[in-house]
C-alpha cells in the first residue's frame, strides 16, 4: 500500500517535472526563434515622414526640431544601443546558434519617424550578415594592406567592404582601426596599418573615404592609445602632451579632418588617469575643439564607459551596444545634482541625429543587392590586395621559382592548408571561401602537371625526407587566431587580477598579445630541420606583425611575409612565388635584431608609460641597426634613384616643398616601387626624431623604364607641438630631405632645404 502511494507520488513528480522541462524548452525555443528572426527596421526616413518632419534640408535644424519634441526618456533612448537584457539575448543567441553577429539597432524613434542606425565591424570584410547571406569578400588584414603602401588600393577595398555592408542592411562601419603599432607584440596589430603616424593617417583617410562613398558612417577606432590587448579594459596609459600630439594622435587628426568620418569609437583603456569613454580632454578638447570633429562618439563595446555622468560631461554620445550607464536613473541623478543639465543631453542627441540623418535621408538601398556580394571584380581586388601586400624580406636568388614541367613541390607546415584569415574577434569576417597556400600552389601547377605534396610537418623525419626529395619547398609558418588577436576573456576581474599581478594567471584564453616574438617552437624546429635538406626553400610567414627571426634567418635562402592574406591569399601566394606577380610590399614597421631593442612592453599591466620614441624613430635615435628597416621590401627587379632635386631651396612657413627624383627599373621584369620621403631635423633646438616619414608614392615601372617621381611636403607638416605654448611650431632652419626605397640610411638620397 505504502509502496504504491510512493510510486504514485514519484509518477506525479515526474509528470510535473516533465511539464516544467517541456515548458522551459518551449520558452527557450521561442526565445531562440524570436532572437534569430529579429526585426530589421528600415534605416531610412520614409517618404511620408520626409514630407512632414524633414522638409528642411539642413540636418542640424531638423535634429534640433526633433530634439525639441522629445521627452527626456526619448532623448536618453538615443544615447545607447539596445536594452541590456533583450540586446544581450539577441547577440548571444545569434552567436551561439548561428555563429553570426546580430544587427544591434540604435536610436529608433517610431513616434517621430526617426530610423535607427546599425553597426557592422569589418576591417577585412563585413561582419554582420543579412538573412541567407553565406559570406562576404574577405580581404587581407589591415597590416597587410598597410604593407602595400597603396592608399588608392585601400580606398577601393573599403568601397567593396562598404557596398557589402550595405547589402547586409548595415549603415555604420566600426572601422578602420588606426591605433599605432607601438610594439609588435600587440595582439591586434593585424587590424591596423603600421607603426608610423603618417602612413596610418594616409590609410585612415583612404579607408574612411571608401566607406563614406557608399553612404556608410565610418568610425575610426579606438580613440586613443589602445595598443596593449591583454589589459585593454584596465590599463591607464600615461603619456606626455608632446608624445600624445606628435606620435599617437596625428593619424586620428588627419583621418578626422580629411576623411570626415561620421563617427569615432573611444578606446577601452584610460589615458592619463581617465577612461577614454569619459575622457573630456580627448573627446571634447582635442577631438571637437581643436580638430573640429562634428560627428558623434560611440564607446567600444560593453566595457567602454563606467560613469554615465562623466560620459555626458566628456561629450560621449552613444553607449554601445547596450544600455548600462546611460540609464534613466543615472541621467536623472546627474540632472538632480546639477552635475549635468538637460542642454548637455540635448547637445549630445542633436549631434548624433544631425550626423546620422544625412545618411538616413538618402535611401539608395536598392543599389546594393545581395547578389553583388563577392562579385568577380571584388574577388579580383582581394587577390590584387594580397599580392601587393606581400613583403619579400630575403631572397638569395631562389625566387621566383621556375615554372617548368616535371617538378615535385612540397608545401609543408601546420598552416600550409589551413583556412587562416586572421583574428576571430571583432575583425572576423565570414569569407565566401578561402584559398589556402597549398590550394593556391596546387592550382598553379595543375597546368604543368607537377606534383604538389602537402605535409603538415608534424613528423619531422617524414618532412625531412620529403624535403630532401622535392625540387622546392614552401614552408609555411606563423600564427592563427589562437596565438594573437583580440583577447577573448569575459571577465574584467580576471583581467584586473592579471594586470595587478603583472603576469598571466594561466586562465585559458584565445588571442591576445604575444609576449615572446619568436615563432612557435614547432615552427622553429621545422625550419631548422628542413633547411639543410634543400637549397630551394622559401619560408612563408603568416601573421600580423613582426617576429624574431634571429635564430634561423641566416640559414634560409628566402623569407616572404604573406600575412593573413584573405580569401584569395593562396592564389596570390602562388603568383608571387612563381613570378606571375612581382612583390612590391614594404614593411609598415621595423623588425629588430634583438627583442630588447623595442620599447618596453608587457601585456599585463595597470599603468604604462608611452615614451616619445618607438619604431624607426627609436632605432634612429639610439643608432641601433634593425634586422629589417621600416619601409623595406625586395622585388624581383632592381630600382635605382638619381637626380634628386628640391624645386625651391627656401620656402616659407605656408609653402609647399616640391621635390622630384628619377626612379629607374634596371632589371628585367616590370615592378612597383614605393618611393619614400623622410625629413630630418638635426638642426632643431628641441629633441626631435632623426627623421620622419612625410610622403610616399607607389610607382609602376616597366623593365628598363625611368620615371620622375614628384612629391611634396607642406612646411606646416614639419611642426612640433610645443606644450608650453600649446601650439604647433615650425622651426625656421635647414632641414634634411631623404628620398629612397626604405628608411635605412643606405637606401636614401639626401639633400637639404630651408624654411624661413
Ligand atoms: C572591439 C571593437 C569592436 C567591438 C564590436 C570590441 O570588443 O574592441 O573593435 O568594434 O568589439 O564588435
């Protein structure tokens, strides 16, 4: 009796348990379905609203009118992405279930007919994908493109990225990343364009113009001094005024003033004691008051601002992606205490509205069909970009490999057949396909019927035997998203603890900074084991920044930096290795002989001081010879320089210095050369770099051809920032002028000129 009662109770409990589980499953399924099929509101002002509210064509006036009609809550609703809980559910569900990045909408106001804006990351291709879009054109990473020294190419690339973002129903691009590469160990080095502010500025402008051409709001990031990844949420970067203005900000200034992006993203880190998201000095005094920026500032995602009142006071416009500190309570508290006023809020909302309405008023969405994603010309551009960016560092006459029949080629290494387009953090994009190094080389040899053998190098003896019997070896070494990239860790506390301890606490993480610049041990072992087996061995490096090659570079006859080269990288690599394309990339950073020659760097730190010198300015100042100088890269032909002429020996402070030089291709194949112009400051009365890049031009020269390269430098670009007068000052003195093929002294012709 007691037994059957017990049985009944158990059955009843099980029934209820079943019902609860079923209910939870139903609710979860609904949550998943709803979040996967989220609404995609139009990003454009509708015809009907256009008549009523938007009759005036000046968006500043329109924005003011609209703000005047808003309640405080409606204003606050313009100041963040989506509500935290629902936004997070949407982001997480799409990420976990579909491995896709959801559209996060910002600032829609149905009552007033204001459409939202929506962001996609995309330094190498659109990240947010629309329904049924399988992938996009994926380009080589930013650092690779920086190595092309070809801003026109960058402009064209960003036009494709922008068009494909538009096809995916996005109108705001969280790109370009223009943080300066202070130290090669920075985990996100691959996203930016190099170590030099001038090069960064030229690329920043090109990228922004390319994006904005297609009615995409560009958002250069991360403002500012964001170049230590593993401590990005906690580090406070200390920097003096001169270093800040002359080294870490000029590229932002140029990108803002010449590119005119709609927006800027603040960095996670603090600068001189204040987090960038609430740093008034950066966001208001410098960005707006000094540079005249008229767009709006958004935070970096999730831990970009901690104090809403300080954010308002600093001039931060939008908290992304969710509402965390720009809440009704915080804002009301600030208003009640008098720390902020409603007119501060009005200013913020008017600023973002007047900028984004310009984009919302042009409904050209029909020009961007999804069928255009990955069209042949875009794929072609991805290949061109990969070819133009590869840097040939060493070549003892073995490259290009000969195209002949009956050969056996061994493609060796754990990365040889890996689809490896770089970081899987925010800069990830889903390629339509990826041509690996092995596939590219195999395809190249198909016509000749050559044998291309793939080996992952895991068994050294087998690899050695293969290497000994092959005609040539392509040895692919380097990194993946696991070794470098955005630091994937979800706890700020953990980051803080490691920063306090000054070392990794051994938590499992992905990406991040590289503490040691050497290749992984297995790659070094492979190089050492294989180079004695075959004289025709080319080391191909895949990665985003400098490496320490000191233990093996003398042993190998050829080294090619191929970077994370995008979806067409394999084809481009084969074209370079077999001479269908002539390498024309140049290093966008210096490579030291000894890791100690770089400025100090640690991934785990709460406070870090950035000095005035880094990169080639540091090598020059200390008189240290780098292993490979900034601006260096070989070609399959030779270029010579002569007849350097300064058009006017003396210029005034407002003038332009015009310079010409003859560049000749003295070899037997056509090629492209990057003519570099540096200015020297040896007569300065203040401490200045030995020289600074102030111009460059990529010229195409047929075999045997000579061309006159014309370059100019504005006298105002020779200025230094005097913290005492808070002014940029051009010294009146004799300057050195250097022109040539790299930043190394021996590669440069020299002259002088005077600024009166
Ligand atoms: C990155 C940004 C990115 C944002 C959105 C952040 O973690 O630092 O560069 O735009 O995520 O994905």
